[in-house]
């Protein structure tokens, strides 16, 4: 559980995404067997960089607002 908290804090801090969406995504990865905090963080950031990140419930605010 500590790994999930670390990964969620890192992804939210780096991207300013919705915390609840990041928690849900990281939890799915964790339950799928990814337990390393660095790997969870990397996978979360990787998912956000995809054009279809909204499919995961993740939205990168800077890209949406055009800032």
C-alpha cells in the first residue's frame, strides 16, 4: 500500500491530474502485480503521455486547457 501512495503522490505532483483518477489507475496496476513504487509511477506517467489517456480516466490539465 505504501508503494501505491508514493506513486499516486508522484504522478499527481508531476501532472496535476485528478487524484481520484490516478488512485484508481495505480490501484489497477498494483492489483495486476506491479508493486514497485518507481514502476507504478513510470506506468502512470506513461499512460498520461498517450493521446488516449482519457480512456483510463486520466486527463492532463495542461493539455486540456491548452496552456
